[in-house]
């Protein structure tokens, strides 16, 4: 262990090593609670084999109900070059403000140049059903209205944050399945890190069969993933 | 619309409806007889369908009435429910028709109007051809005047055709019935080849009716001989029209045969209607989009009414609709007027209708069967690739042998198995069919961008369709398949239609990222799957639509175009851009010389990281030889390119006096002084006045990149023009 630490040239005084026996998930869970950990960093596979996915690895199990903010590293070699682009979720949820704030301060420390805040809007929110040309126009207008509302909401959140950092912040409004769209977006944009809200309740076995929100990303991770849990 | 114009469109609709009714009348009679129900059942469907759908439907220029696809279903239903008692079977079938009307109504309310797009197109083609063959098998014997020919299944019935012909040739007296049938078939076949304009003012089926009635009156008025055709071989329309109203009998509602009948009728009615509506929308001169869900509800209601008074199910029919459009129809009033004229004819001329021999109508029906199962159809399927032809034939044969529902099920399972066989990563396939795989958003320049991941096949096409349908008219859309491994031929065909639709409505759709997907045939709808690297080198493959367009563009500017992979790109690696990236291969390469300098435009696949951390990229780039030594620099706006690690130490170089330029662009390089002197006033003005590109130099060559994905055709053109302009600017 010490050898490893020397390799990455970390100061020994800063590191505390805890050895504990038990089920890895439970140990990680209790230790992070006990020590009031700010961030838990885990390595994870990008895709998991079918059986593994449904049973669950340590990393996935913890991410389904994180004890604290969690960073899942799937692309370790990439991070040698530093982070440059980050995608943050901006869904209409009470946790989002905190997540964006954490993301911005994190981005500032790691010298991230680009932040895209993606506001996912579930399709149901656009009430007009598209049947013909008339309803198509109506739906497009409605989407435009939702888009400007969303942008305004995010703008308000960002304005309240004092230390915004130097990164270039963009917003993007995407209409689609929550959780799925942002993962696909991160993949298309070749993002380095995706920052998400923590799940509201523990994600169970059934959620793996009928994936929603975070489960979409966990089943096929486009890049490193940070799940922000607010412990205050 | 002015009053005058409105009157004119009214008149046009009524006229179009009149001409359609001339075809609809004989067809309605014929389809009803072929279905094994009284001829009036077809008339009822025409009249009720025309009126109800015209009043509450959601399409514009369609015609509704009895459809040829349902002939086979109704015939089977009557036998299955009624046994030997055909009239009883008819009343039971009416009950099934009424219930299927409710099914259609529910489908409409559940907004399942896109259901028809779910079935793989080769399966549907196979089923339609089978229906065509069945119609021919049943009707050709009637046409030849041989009633009562029966066989164990439809294939044997087809095999009976020579026997019927021989019996016809050997008959003792003149076989008037058979001759009338054959003449009607010939009229249907050669109608379009007859050059006289006056002849074309009456549609072919009406000529047949007129001929048959004329034949009768020749004997009645001019000949001393008795009319040579027996009563059984003539149409029987009751003198009193109210006699033809028959009510459904729901006694068999709880039998499994009834359930199968309802499912079959609903399925075929839905597919036939939805396919027709889609096809008619393409013909609509005003390019309107039909509200299919509303149309489904209207068809369901019409079918309920029709079934309650003894009529056939009501569906949207393509042939009559296209006649409608060709004759200037513009609104649903045409459908209404067609129904009104059919009703009028029956009321006024019912005694004339009784003079028409069944064989004449059978001739018309054999022709409609032939249209569904024509050799051209087989040829088309054969050209679409071996896999598609195989699915088509399997569906066709199993429909002939085991009925429609089993036929289409077998077809779908075959399609699925073949796709599984074609695929490389099969587990991946099971992961994706039932979950989202599309992402649609608006890019900052207003273009819509739609990315599809994983497998794109008939199983998950409806989701893609929903996204495509939500793109406003007149928008430009880029469909990116670079994250997808497999696209099946149904999807390719649908996309082809979407491309046409977008173009027609003033927009544009372009498919990118398919160029390195392999296909089995040159057919534009052939399924495409991601190639293995080894096969890319060996095989040039069949070009995609995008590659054809690129080739045309290359010709236009007299550059060379090579679609296959080129590995020798030593120049590329010298650019800082590729410092941390590994180049996989370049393809779709343009070579050209402009102003004595080499140009090279290409798509390139490269990746960062290795193994699990490997991230693949696909971009379109342009390399230009500068012909002189220039300082190394990078110029960009797209912040995403900042990630290039090798240039971490580079500082943004601001050029004084050009605040706007310095603000908008990031200019970096090691030799600040040389760069400052290289960026002359003219050059800065050039960059300021042109769209953003990422430009970098390695001292001798310039690398120009736009965006973070493969370029669409228009973007490729813009890139080439930008390069040329830049070279011209540098030469000054």
C-alpha cells in the first residue's frame, strides 16, 4: 500500500489508511458515515456483464444509495491529462442547486474549461400530442416555452452561486427520458465527467429491469460519474 | 380562400368523387362477392365509410370503403364460424366486424396509429403478396366460369388453374361467362396502353360494367336467342334495397374462432389503412400530414355502423385514393361525394347491376390480386438483398399455408432470427430493444441533431419515429448513426421516406455515420452493420447515400474521391491535435489540387485511451498544404478542443487592436512573435468574417476541423470552400 502511495507521490501525513474486515459494501458504507467522508472514490467498469449487472458490483451497489458524494472512475488513464469538459444534470429538482454548486467548485479546482448543464425535460411535460401539422406547430411552441423557463431556472441557480470559477458554462435543454438522455448526451459530446444528483430513494432490484434516471447511466457509463449527495 | 376559389375546389372535389365512384361501384360489388357475402355488403361499406370518415376523419384526400386485404380474412371467417351455412356465417362475421370496429376505435384512442410501422417491411410485403395470390387463386376460377373449384389449401387451388383452363377450352357450348371474364381481365391489363383520350374518360372497371350490361341488352333487344348466362352466374342485388340490410348475430362471441376473426380483421384493417394513409399523404399536393389516430377512430366507427347493417369493414384504400388525387381532389368532400354517387347509382340503376356476370367482376379482382403479387414486386424484394427476399418468401408461403396471423408472426420471428444471425454483438441486442436509444436536441446553429445508439431495428423503430415526427417542418436535421452498430432494412426504408418528407416540407434530413457500416447489397434499404476493421481494408463495400453525394460533389469540383480506407496519414500525426490520440483510419477521402496546393478532405476515426477507457471519435477534416513555412499555431473557439494535453502550456495570444478577434478566438502557439506577424490584418478580418473552424498548423500543413461529429454534405461543401478561401487569403 505504501509503495502504491509513493508511486503517485502523495504526502504520507495526508493519508490515513483504514483496514477493516467485512462485506465491502457495508464496510465502505459505515466507514464513510463514521469518518464523515466528503467524497468516496471508486473504480468501476464501464459496462457490466448481464449477470453481474443484475446482481451488482460493489461500485454499483454503493452508487444506488451513496453514503456521501461519490466519484466512479471508469476511464482512469484519461484523467492523467486532466478534466476538460464536464456535464452536469439540471433537472427540476431540489437537489439540483447543490449539485451545480458542487460541480462548479469542483470544476474550478480541476481547471475544467467547459461545463454543460443539461436540463432534461420528460416528454410528458409537453402536453400537446403531435398528430398533424397543426399540433406539431403547437408542440414546438410549447417546447420553446418550456425551454426558456428551464434556462431561466438554471440561470437563477447559477447567479446565486458566488464562486463560479473560470469555466465556460453552457446550458442545453433536452426533451427525453430522464437519466437516459443525459448519459447519451455525455457520450455524444465525449465528456470527461458526468455529475448527477443522488437518487431520491435506494434503487432496488426492479429498477434494473425497468431502468430509470440514474440506473440508465449505471448500466452503461459514458464517462466518469460523480454522484453528489448532500449530507447537511 | 376567396369565394370563387372555394366554389372551384368544391366542384373539383365533387368531380373527383364522381370518377372514383365509377371504380368503387364495381370494386365494392366484386370485393363483396369474393369475400363470400352478398354484393350489397360492399356497397354498404363504401357508402357508410365514405360518409363517416369524410365527416370525422383526420386525413384529407383518402377514399374509404371495402379493401382487398380483407377479402381473404372475411372468407375464412365465414367458413370458420358458419360452417356450411354461408348465410349464418355471414351474420356471425358481421358480429366480428362490429367488434373489430371497436378495436380500431380503441387503437385510435390509445394513439396507436403508428402500429403499422412496427411490422418489418419485408414481412408486410410478403403478407400482401400472399393476399394477392389468394385472391387470384379464388377468383380466377370464377373468372373462367368454373364455380365450385375447391382444394385443400391455397397452393393447390393455384395449381387447379390449368384444369379450369382446359375445361373452359373443352366446353361444348360457347363459354360466354369465361370469355367475359377473360375480356375484363384484358381490359384491366391494357387499359393504360390504349392511346385514345376519350377512352380514358371512363375508368377501366366501369368499361367492364358497361360492356357486361351491353352484352345483356344485345341479347334482350337485338338477338332472338335467349340470354346464354344462367341466373346463378349474375350478380343478385335485391330489388328492394332495405332487403339487403342484415343484422349481426353475436351468438358465437365467446368462441376462439370468433376471437381469431376479430384479431385478423382488426390487424389487416389497421395495417391496410395505415399503409394507405401514409402512401396517400405522399400524393397530397398540399403536403399535409394526416392525423392517423383520428382517422383510425373514424374508420372504427364506420366499421361498427357498416357491420351493424350488413356491410364489410371500412378501410382506407390506396388505388381509389390515388385516382381521387389524380382527379384533383383536395379535401374530404371528395370521399363524401364518392359515397353519395355510389349510393345514387345503386338506387337508380339496381336493375342494370343485376345484369352483370360474376366473371366480369372476378376479372377485375384477379387484376387487383395481380397488382399485389406482381413479378415486379418479387423482383423488387430480390434486389433488396438475399436476407430480405428470404423473409419475404417465408412470410408469403406461411401466409398461404397457415393464414394471415400465423404468416405475419412467422415472418417477424424470421426477421428477428436473421438479424440476430447478422449481428456481431448479440448480447447487446437483448439489452437495447426495449429501452431508449435516441437523443434529440437542437444544436447551437439551429439544426436538429438526432443520435441513435446500439441497434436500430423494427423492434425499436417506433421510438425513433416519435423523435423524427416531433421535428418541426422546415428544420434541418442530422441523424447520426456513429454510435450504432446495426441498422436493419426496415429502418433504412423508413428513413428514406423521411428524407423525402423533410425535403418536401422545406427541411432537410441527412444521415451521417453509416459510411463504415457494411451492407449485403447495393440496395439503398439494405441493412447495415458496423464492419470489423479487417473487412474495411479489404472491401470497398456498397456506398451509402452520403457517399454517393460526396462523390458527386467531388466530381463537381474535379477532385478525386475514394470511399475506402486509407491508412497512410503520416501528416496527420504531426498535428498537435493528434498528440494524445491514435488514428484508426481515414476514409471518404477527397484529393484535390487548388492553386497548386494539395488539399485532402476526409472522415477520420481515432481514439483516445486504451481498452475499457478507450473512447472513439469520428470527425471530418481538411488538410491543406501551405507551400511555405508558417509558424505552428492553433486557433479555435470550440472549447472542447482545449482538452489536448500536449498544449497545456500554451497561452492565449491576444493581438492588440483586435479586441473582437481576441475575445472570440483562442489563439495559441509557442512562437508568439512569429504568430503575431503571421496574423496580418487581412487574415484576422478573414477569420472574423467566416464561420468558426478549428484551425491549426504544424508548420507546413493546415488542419481544419468543424464541430465534434462527422460533417453533413452541406457542411463538407462549406469546409472545402472555407479551405479554398483561406488558401487564397494566404497567397496574397
